[in-house]
């Protein structure tokens, strides 16, 4: 399969060549297409972009914060040193019932633990799903979920090993800032699930609804497209063996051989 940088480059070109201009909630303006899929084989390395540096610490910190079940931007900032949710917090640092609440307590159901139990006890089930889209609580959230649900799938390969794949659905994809971040986050999550269930890594798949490039990101996208997708190799994610899905801390995961082109500073975020 293609490197993640090649898949991502082709997605950007698709948006530029086939997109339509639309206004959006933020008033910034976008070039947008609808309905795309990326599929990546995890045997080809950890899918983090090398045509610009993705801040792995922030990706990991936010994911662990989700798994904590937290909905506090203050906790995310103080515990993990991640500030990406600060623009949406209220005066108490709260965000409402966002991802962590839905993953760990969707109407009383811990969906992450439920998924682990199903993978261990009924791995061929077609119902191993986690949803972040709770219609009854959308109006209480600082932002409704962009990546609103994921499904886990396993099969036994020709070598007799059971492989685990993850597919997530995303209603809205900020191509320049958001999608590279989401890819790395779900790749970490898939690796954690595989470790906890003693399975091998399969494919990582995303179904994208509205895929867009903000008008104020287009100059950066054009520069990134000039970079060589083959200059750097895909790195390998290392993680310690942990007793459960919820014991991981930032020091338990590392990406020591990650090399990339530099990112740009002070890229505007549409809020």
C-alpha cells in the first residue's frame, strides 16, 4: 500500500482539483469535497506525516485524556500539557460532554471497556462499535464531535494470527490541521486495542464526509505539496505492555525515530 504521505498528498490534490468553494460556520471559507476514504496498512509503519511535523505529544495527550473520560480543557492542559481545546472552554475550563464522556459513559455505558470485552469474547462480532455522537447532549457540547464513531474488525490471517483493524467516521475534516492529527490519534488507539487483546495490527481506515481546506490554509498546503513524500521513512510506535487500556501514560509510548520536514508556526485555526 502507499505511504500515508502519498495518500494524504492525493487527498489534498483531490480537494484542490475537485472541490467547490463554500462558506462555513467560522466565516473563513473553504474548498470542499464530500465523501472520501483513506485506507492504510499498519504493517507499513506508524502513519504520521513526514511532509510536515505532527506534534506527537499533543496527539497522544489528547487521546489519553479521551480515555480518562475527562471533559475538562483545564485537566488536558495541566495533566498533559496540551492546549488545543483552550479556545472552546468555558470560564471553568469545561467543554461539556465531549469525546471522553461519550467514550467512557454514554448513557451509563463504558464503550471502550465494552469494545475490549467483545474483542476478547466475540472477536467476529459486527457490533464492536464506539459512538461519540449523542443527539441528546449535542447542545451541551462546546463542539459536536467531528470524528463521531469507530468500528473494530478482526480476522484470522493465513499465518493463523488474528489481525485487528479500525475504521472511523468523520463528518468534517480540516485537511491541513485536523486530518493528519486524527490519523495519528486513531493509529495509537488501534495499537493500544491490539496490545490489550493480543492481536496483530491490520488496517486503519477513515471515512470522511465534508473534506475541506480553509482559505487561510491554502498557501501552506501549496508549500507542503512541493515536499518529497519519500524523503523520510515511516517511524515505529513503541509502547509498554500495560495491564489495561486505561493505565497508559505519556511516558509509556514513544516515537523515537520520527523524522519530518518542519511545520509552520502560527498557522491560524478557524474557531
